[in-house]
């Protein structure tokens, strides 16, 4: 299926690894000119070169910025040329008991996970509306609906992303600009892999056994396995395309059946 994306320009925040990198790769394979983002110049350069090897002939660039620093984000926005597709993917997550989540933790999670998308959307959306076409996609999580007791700050930030996306969509009436969010389920991203490996080491278990044990605790998963980053990327790429023109203001689930309630 031709997704009619050849020649479009996309920026993906937090895209040097995991879901963000998978999204960048999927878009590049569709002929999109892709700009990656990461905090560290060295890691960003490595990701850019890796993607150029993965998708020969693709136009791949990189812009470094730490989304915990508003000044760096402002500089990024100033350097960001007009784009057709904005993927708000950057995000922090950790397991932490509620009584140990400090006020600074709460501020940091909303600074990075929520305000990153707010600031980038404020930069990109006016030009999209002027042109009459564009895509803004927020990578949220099923944790924004079914808030995990062990990372309430993360879940709350993902709920906020869905709210922002839904509100922004209401500003696109009469245009071919759409704003949607994607609710990913348990995904074996690089960050999750590190957590699983740590838990496996602490429990003296093989990583594969720990993965199965974690998924086994989730009785509602219909996949009964972790989702691959490429599976999230496939949905994001579709939503970024003209083929998804009638999907706007939606929270699209790619959760493997984890969520049992409508949202």
C-alpha cells in the first residue's frame, strides 16, 4: 500500500532508540525526510548513521536537545524548519513508589513528557494550518488510561498527552491537519529492556523467563507477549499518512488487548 508520504518532512522527538527510532525508520522507508532527536550529540550521530545504513538513500538529519531544559527546546524550535509531520515521542519513565515521587519528579515528568509536545506543537501547527495539511501524533500509553500504581507520575503525564492531542484536534476544523494520540501497550523498547534485564539479574532469572513472567501478570493481554517497537511504528506511520485523513482527535490503541474499557 502506497501511503503517499514520499517527500514529506518529519521530526520525531526522542528518536535515537526504541519506539522513536522505529517510527523514524518506518517513515524513512516510506520516503519521508526524517529528523531525529536525542539529548546527546554522540548518541544522536550514531543513530543518524545507523538509520542511513538501515534505509539507504533516505534523507536523515539530527537535532540535539534535552527536553528537560526549556532553553534547549526553544533553540530546537527556532532551528526546526517547517515540517509536515510531528511525532511527539520523547518521554521519561521509571518504577517508583508514590510516596517517594517528589515534587521535582512530578515537575520533571510534565516538563519532558507533556510540555515537550506542547512546545513543539505550538511551533509546527501554525504552518500546517496555513498549508492546510499536516500531522501531529502524540505517543501516549495504555498507562495513561490504566494508571500503574508503581509509576503514577508517568501514567498521569500520559493521560495529559491524550487530553492535549484531543484539544489541539479541535483547532483543525476544515483543514487536512489531524492530531491524534497512540496508546501503546507493554512494548519491548530499549528502556523497558534495561528494566527487565535489571529485574532478571536481581531475581537470578534468565531475561526470557523474566519477560514471560512479567507478561503473565497481565491477565488482559491478548498478545501474551511484549509488543515490538516496529508494531507501534506501523500504526504511527499510517496515522501520519493521507490514508488516515478521517482519523482526527482520536486515541488509537496499539495495546495488544491490554485495555478492557473503551477510551
